[in-house]
C-alpha cells in the first residue's frame, strides 16, 4: 500500500511547522487582524478612521537567486527579512504604509527547522515595519525542487491617503535626487554576482576588503526605509521615490519621471559598498552591466525640491547624499 508520505508529502511535518511558527506570527498581529493563523482566509478590519480617502496599495515579489546563497550557507533567518523589506519599500515608493503581509514558502521536502528560520525572519521584519503577518502558504511538492531548496514569495497590502499618493506628475526638472545607502546587493543581481564570485571564492571565504565572508556580504539584509522616510512624507518633503531594484538606478528612477525630463546622475558622488568593486574586478564586468544589474550602494532615491535638500539630509540622520538631478529634455 502507498501513502501520501510515501509519495513525498509529510503532513506531520507541515503540522509541526505550523506549531513552530504560530507564536511568531501571532506576535505580529495588530488590533485590525480578525482571524488567527490556520483559517481559510485572513481577515483585516478595513475601517481607516484616520484617512479621509484611503487607497489600498499592494505588491508581490520574491528574493530571486539570493536564495541560492542561503542554501549554500545554511543561513535562512535573514532571507525572510529581505522579502518583507523589499515589499515594504515598493509600496513606500507610492507613499503607502504597510498593513499586512502574506508569504508563500514552497519546497520539495519540508524541513520544519528551515521553514521556522525563514518565517522567523519574515515575522521579525513585519514587527519592525509595523506590519501584520496575517497568513500564508507552506507547500510541499516532491520533485519540484532540488534537495534542500525552496522558493519564497510574498504579498503586501498597505494604505495611503489619496491626496498623498506619490505621482510622477509631482516631479519637476530641477528636483534633486537624494540617495539612501543600501546594505549591498539587497535582492537583485545575484545571478551575475554568483556567476562571478563562486568560481573564485568559497561561500565561507573571509575577504579582507569586505571585512566578512563572501556569503555574509551577499546575505546582508535588504534595508527597510519606512521609518526613515515616513516622517518626510508626512511633512510633504518628498516629490517622488524610486526603490532601486532590478534595472538599477537608471531603470528604476526613470519610472518616476514626467514626460519631457531625464536623469543627470553623478556616478562618483557616493562610496559604493566594497562587494560591488569585488564583483566588478573579479568578473571584469563592464560598467554598463554593473549599472543595470546592481543598486551600487543606493537603495532608495528621493526626488526633493532644491530648497528642501538640507532638511531631508538632516532628517535622514545625515545618511542621504546627492545622486543627481532631474533635468529638462528627454
């Protein structure tokens, strides 16, 4: 006789995983969460008394082949933080604050310990961002994934007052582009980085210029900019936001430009984290490819009126730096 477990699906492992993650998930709940973990759907109180015209903003994403580095190192606690923070930053670029998050974790053979580590990171980032982890899906699919590997994705829902939605119509020629520093690659460019670095370095190799191992440098957590940027949004200091992900500084920041304007980037204006120069040098990667694949140390760009630049830099704790300007002409 054959069983579901013989076919590769261990229901007991799934139940163990739920038991492990339940306290972490519940710790993220806000008063607006109306259902507990395990229900068929997540329910959230949709009354927004502090908003005159609330608009829901949603986004779905993953962490790409950064997962491969997690598999190589056996470190799974930070990858969930990267997922949540990436999604938080995406809706922040619209002016929204997060409400709740849902994850999708799929693997060939479920290891409750690994799943717990991943969800621990997700829950940690949700707490930091004031975002409820209302539920998700853990799928065990034999033969779909290589041994010890999994896939991870998430969906976030946030809210913004309609009158405070960031639009490209608010960006003007003459606006200054201020960058906020990244922690490294964040969640983009890993296919190129792995192709360049791992023929030359072991994932555990300590590199002096990185002041850490290659694996740890690549697993640096994707930053959240919510708490840094939210006060600036409330004060109306920001005209546009670009989250620097796949496509780099140019590809992403063009998305917030109105017709008839373009970018003037001062590529030497900031100091890149050393991981980028290592990739550039070891792989002999051309600059055009570096700029398309990586954020090059700029995690988020804020379009700001020139007279507000000093105030924004001060409110950023001195972290913000001039990346360039919006200029007239296509």
